[in-house]
């Protein structure tokens, strides 16, 4: 399971959109390792963003902006 991998902090999946977001510790794992692990489970995966914030992780979503 991806959620059991060292460095993975949280996973959010949207079945309706067919997307998922993995919050991880970049000092422990990297997005390429996580992408490969998802593909080993039989799903297509690609790295969209490697950006992270040490202070406000999870408070911002790509593609949204304040109104």
C-alpha cells in the first residue's frame, strides 16, 4: 500500500476526477518512487508537481485561486 510507504504522510483520492494527491516527506522519498509504486498497483500515474511547503502543507490546491 502506498499509504504504508515510508515518508508518505497523507493520500487524497478523487474517484470522480480519477486523480490522487500524495503528501510526502521529500527527505525520505521522492515523487518518482511514489509514481512507480502506484503503477506497480496497476494504475496509471504521473508526477504533476513536486512543490511542497514546510509551513502550510495542504492549505493550497493547484488550480484554485482566491476570489
